[in-house]
């Protein structure tokens, strides 16, 4: 099942790695290197999932998430926090920001794709 995933991540090594893993699993990936580009991309593309770093250089992840959640047409899009914060802190922040889940860096490359796919809504048959 090919899904469109927007990755909002300012670290090029991280974004390249997750994009490569997701593309190898037949997903379409668009990378945005900052919050403003991420917002524009999400609003234009209406992805199936958003993976967002909470520490972005221009607009913090919390603000980006809040702006996305204000758009009714994006209300069902899972937003996954992608962060290097310690797991307990990351989970607390993700919950407070209204994320559907959290993936802590560094990622487990063997489990990453299945983690992401677990958050993607299944089509109604």
C-alpha cells in the first residue's frame, strides 16, 4: 500500500535515512527541511501521515502541529513526533501536542517502516 508521507525534519542525515527506508517500502515521501516548508507541503499535498521533528529551526514543532490541526481536512491525518528527546519526555510532549504517536531518534532501522505503517489509516473496503 503506497502512502504519501511528509517528513518535516531539519537534519539532512535523518531525513535522507527515513525517506530511503520509506521509499524502499513503496511509500511516496516528501521532505521539508523546516516548519514553514512543512506547513506549505502538508496544506498542498494532504498526506496520509506526517512525521515531524519537534525541534525545528524556524517554527517549533508544537506550533506547526497546532496549525495543521486547525485545518478540518487534515483532521484525520496521523501526526507522529520524531525527536531525540528522552522517551518519557518525547511521549509527554507528543501527547500534549496532540500527536498520534512518537518515534524516538536514533531509530531502529529494522522496525521503523512497520512502526510508521502502524499509524497509517487502512482504507475502508
